[in-house]
């Protein structure tokens, strides 16, 4: 029952994101907006509810499969993206580097210096 409640939480934030994107006409995925809302809600709560953690844990293991449909759809858009490959490559490289550095900075800040081997 805990997993079902957790999935209902996840689905609720997805639906909230979809409503917000539809009403505001945002050019962003409803899933992204839903995850931002979920992140904000979790920061305000200060903890992750057990039901949500129970439902989310197995999803981490299949994360690549959850992202795969968006990645595969790019193969059908080669003609439309023909003139944008330089911009796409720059965005991918910069986005990857920024996400890695941000993750390292957050890990360093949240875990503390002594737990990262700087003893």
C-alpha cells in the first residue's frame, strides 16, 4: 500500500505540472514542471516521506528506460535539426559540465569537507 501512495504522490505532481503548463502556456515539459514542484515541496517539508521514497527507489534503477523514448525520438528529427548541430553539441557539453560541477559543489557543501577524503 505504501508504494501505491507513493506513486499517487508522484502522479499528483505530474498532473499539477501538466495543469500549470497548460494554463500558463509554458514551453516546458509537464514532467519537468512537476518535478520542480515536487522538489520545492520536498524542500519545504525538509524530508522525503516514506511512501514517496518507497515508490521512487525502484524507478531509479530503470531511469535509463524512462528517458529512452525522448532520446529515440531525436532519430526521427534529423532533417529538422540539420542546421543546429553545433548549437546542440555546445549545449550538451556545457550542460553536462555545469551539471557535473553543480553536483560536485552541492555534494561538497552538503556532506562536508571531512567526509570527502580531505581529512
